[in-house]
C-alpha cells in the first residue's frame, strides 16, 4: 500500500523513521531517494479454519525481483521452522512479482511449459503460485479499454492477464491434487486464496485513527501494532 513520503521522529525508539527498511533498519542518509513510498505486508491465511495474520512488513521504494525473492524465501523458511506449511503464494500481476516467481523456480511465461509452483532448496513441498484472479480480470479490462486489443500500439504483446489466469487454473488443479487426493482436506474454499484478506487489512490500517489514504511510516507501525494486539 502507498504511504506518505516523509522523515519523522519515532518518540518510542528515539530514532528517525520514514526511510526504506527491509529488516535491517532505515538508512542514515537524508537523501529523498531513501524515503519509503510503499509498505509491503506478508500475510498468512488458514485453509481449514477461519483465521489470518500479518507476519511481516517492509518499507520499500523500488524493489528488485531478486530482493523480493529473498524476502519471500526467508519468510517461508521462517514459517516452516515454526510448523507452518505454505501451500500457495497469492499476489497481483506486477512484473516484479512475475519475475520473482521465476527466480524461485516457477515458470509463468506464455508459450513455455507452465510450472505453477516452486520448491525451496532442500524441501520437497510444492508452493503454488496464484495471481489474484480479480486483479487479472482488471488488467484485461484496462488493456481493452486503453488499446482495444491485446497488442500495444508499438507492437508489444501484453498478455500478463491471460497467462496469469492460465497459471491460476493450473495452480488450482495442482492444489486440488496436493490437498484433496491426499486426504488433507475434503474441499477447497477458493476465497481463502484471494488477495482480499490483505486488502481488508490495508483498509483497516487506513481507518485507524480516522481515514488516511496515505499513512506515514509511524502511523502504519502504530496501526499494525493495534490491529494484531
């Protein structure tokens, strides 16, 4: 979610906040290029029972696919160490997410053999990739509205929305085989795999202390603490 780009003082920690923070602290430089513009949140959702929990947040500005892959892998390994088994990773169709999935081992490119999952090194468990279907349909709508075709005026084919939906179908089939045929579950509620849970959490952050569409880093931290307490 977008956040307000500003330096501020955190009276509790007696430190300056507002900069990019990927878990190793905010940079000391006052350069505006170090100001965070977005808050990235990782959330887990239960498949059998009704629960969800944000597990980590990072303040970012521009995030490479390689760095994103490292953060995802670190979070997954931490969850595995705590006894959680992650079956699916849901996200939107941003190009950095697509590239991140490729780095982790999935293959989502149209025209190639699709591999809608990845396996962390040293593990046999498959984690499936699911590009949020609602976001994929929105991308298709925007594309047709803007150019009236699935090819841009300069001749570049834009098919992320189509390949994303195809990957999603393959992922659901794979998840069904992984969870239903093995007897781990009797049915799948696909809403559990949607990005809606994260969007509702972002709305709760914005509502905290009055509506604020662009909370500061300090505001986000305060809302996060209050919502998980």
